[in-house]
C-alpha cells in the first residue's frame, strides 16, 4: 500500500489489560504509509519484520498530539505521543495464538519516541497525513488514561471530551481544511507530476512552549506536617500551597501563602482540581473492613464516608444504620456508578455531574438507601501516611535522636525495638548484629530503598551507619507481624482475608513495576498497622545475608516452603518467583497462619514440588480464591500471572463481594 513514509522502533503501551504495568510496554517496529500506521514484531537477529500486531486506519484518526510523561517515568518513556481514533466495534482474529487488532478502538494509541526530535518529526508528518479528516477533535487529553481515569482532568469515562483546546494555528489542524468532505487526494500540480517520488520532509515547525507541569501547581494539605529538617516547610491541614518544583516523586518544593518556601512530602497534599481530597467525607486508601470498623466505632445512625472502591478508579459510599425494630445495626456499601453521559449515580433516576453534588443530594434524600447521609465520619486527622525519610534529603539518622522503648522481637538480622525519633515520631529500629549482613553493600542499597514509597510497603526512614551495630530505622506498625496477627488476633471474615491479599499484591505490583525483587515474601515478612492494612517489609534484604545456611536448599533457614522449583534447583530469582511466594502467602492467610507443607521436611519438599505437589485448598478459601493461588504455582515461571494482573483479579473478586 504505497511507499513507506516513516519507519522506526518505538515502545507502545498496550490497551488490552485492565491496569497498566511494565508488562504493557513493548517495543514494536512502526511503519507509516499513506492511509495506514502499522506496527510489527521484529526479529533483530535476522533484521526483518515478523507478525503484524496491529494497525490504525488514518482516516479514522481524530487527534495526534504530545502526551505529558508520567511522574518518574523511566528514560525510555520520556517522549510519549498519542494517536486518537474513533471508537467502534473492534475486529480481532487469532493467528498462531496472537491477537491481531485490525481497528484500534481502545482509546488513544500511546507511543514512546526515543528523542524529542523523533517525536516532533512523527507528530508533524502524522498531522499532515490526517489534516483533511472531517472529525478532528477540538480538545484532547494531554495526560494518560491510567487505571480507569484521565490523569489530566480525572474524568472516569474513557470517551470523555478532552480538557485542553487544540492550538490550530501551530498544529495544522485548521478549521478551513477540515471542511473537505472527500478523502480523495487533490489533483497533482505540474511540479508534482514531474516528481512521482515523495518530496523530502519539510523542516519541522518550531516546538511550541510546553507548560511546566511541575511549576505553580496549587495543592491543598490533607494532613498537618511538622518540619523534620531545616529544608522542610510546615503544612497545615486544609490550607493551600503552591508547588514550585518536583525535585523527586516523594518531596516537592512548595510555598505557603506567606511566601515561606521549603520541601513538603508529596503524599500529604492533593491538587486543588482533584476535588474529592478536600472533602471531609472522602477517606482515601480505606478498604471495606476498615470503613465498617470506623463507622461502628462512631455508632451514629446515618454515619457515612466515601472511599476508594476495590476496583481502581471507582468509589463506594459506606453507610451505618442502627436499624430499628427487629433490624440489627448494619453497614451498607453502595458503589457509585456512571452512566453513558459520564454522570454519577447511586439510584439510577438521580444523576449528577460530580460526586460532591451526588453526596449533597443524598445528605437530604435516602433515595433507596438504608438511610440518608446524616453524619460525616472521617479518619483524616488520625492517619497521616509515612514520609520517604524523616525530612527532605535525610537518610543518615543521628542515633542520639533515637529513643528505644521496648523490644519487638528478634529477627534474622538482630533485635528489633520500638522507639521514638526526636521524642515524637514512632519508629521501629532494627539493630543489625555484626557479621549477619554485608553492610557496605546494604548501605548503598538503602539510598535507593528509601525512595520506594507505597501504601502497602513498610517505609524505610533511614539508617545509622556511623556506629556499630548499624541501625535500620523504619515505619512502626502497631499490630506487628502478619503471621502472629493471623494466629492470635484474626477473626476470620472472607472479605477481610481477601483485602489482606489485595494489600500485599498491590505492594508487590509496585515493586514489580520498578523491577525490584523481594526474594523472601512470606507472612512473617509482612506487618499490620492499626487499621488492619498489611504492608510488605524486608524487601530485597535477603541479598545481604552472610549466613551460608540461608542460601542452601538443605539448610533450615532457606525459605524452601515459599520457593518455586527454579529457585530451589537453580537459584533463579525473578518477579515470577515472588509470585509463587505470594501464592503461598495467600495460603498462609486463608489457613490463619499454618505452616506450608507442615508434614514434610525441606528435602522432601524440594523432591515433591518437581513431581507436581501443591498445597491443598484451605477451608476458608472458595474455588475462585484457590484458583488465584494455583495460578501462582504454575511450574513454568512464564505461566504465572504478573502482580498487576493479580491485583486486577483480586479487585474484581472483592467488587463482586460488595
């Protein structure tokens, strides 16, 4: 179909999975011809294209534009652009097991160029190819569609109108040329008839100035923050601040209304335009069990809150009713739905443009719910998240600022104590016994580990390395080790057990997205906070163990019971070996802390796993839950689902239970 206009290798983001993860990003060979943009698998060794993976009919394209890179995007994903087409029925067929998408209709096609110059060249040429299309968009989304929401305007409908007006003068998407009805090319001019070969590409137009997304952004403090280093800025809950620079994902430079400048923890604030965070009734990162506990504790008829649903990008209203007559007190959960117009509703006849409008209506009208929304219940004053370090740029902690209060136990590396930092901040202090760890290697790694920040990871605050023994200072979680919690505290409830699995899977999906391996995932290496949230700890520390027994499959200290065959036989660690261990951890949760393969010794386990031995289905686990465990225990690592897929599966199962 015509001569090739442009060809190049690009990374393409898949649209076929419910959630994005590193596995959605694959390198493809792109070819642009007149009327068609196609992408292929490519055999580098033979230097030729393989199977066609997909194509875009340029006649259906409505927009070609830049996309703002995501925060902390890796270097290879710094220069994204989008090709947005019309939505329609997808046509697919299977060829040798691969799905070939003939019509691209899953939203924008996201492509990542290697350099800004290459991106500009492709956008320029693509715009020239589609400038006569009759349905070009007046607005577009400058940021990505991620996990059920547009990052730029936070609309939850994929087909929602864009939020940024196209600059027609500089893009070539002019109103005048877009009025042409025919797709046929114009008759050639005499000069064009002399030259049947395509003319050389014209110089690219100067790049329009890009808005500095990290500057002058207005945010509202969700929590109070007391400065912990000289460079920090105080935050007061509910007040507005201006972000001046995003020096890192975890710490932003900001200015208060008095002109004071300093660094603030990014997870303590939310953008003004985000909306929900500014409302007292919105409880971020709260699951169903935590909502019920909080509502029952308040014990107010009509007490309510809005929380994130188990399904990404969705929200749930949780309401407490004291009942009446024969009815017992109960919590009810109502998923906030959206109609085709993008409006929100709890009862189908009552639709609203925004969630705050919906809540305001139901504060005065039950409209089918167990009660109208009478009293706001919130935990915002209690649950400030952990910061990545005790102040901006602080990773070496002065041991004189630490006060040890009581022993929490003895771990693999030494004694763990509960204590205070500067007399006011709860911390856990691991005192590393000499000879148990490769200390120099760990100290370098600690600088990287401190930057890891997720709701379901135990936060590393810093280290004390200028004395012996060295200390590792982390977030303190009041409910302690998950294994002990399961055995001694837990009252089994199907939803709470599944929420624990979801917590761990989301923490591990975050590590997986950064290509960071845990290597020793188990219930003993997870902790539980005061709200029942489970967080993964000690990720990556097994690499620094100096105990030879720990690295031997015959030794009692090696985590044989959580290890897949490829680790036991060949010491081959990967994210898929962590997935296997996650399946065993799920089994621990659903047996309330039983020992895996309790009747076998380590040698017998190594022998029988290769012969197909797997853990039995726990009594508390239904078939759907056990199928998730079983998928983690596929013999071939490539057959095990990635963590991001496990998160989606568990979210869907939780959503069905609500």
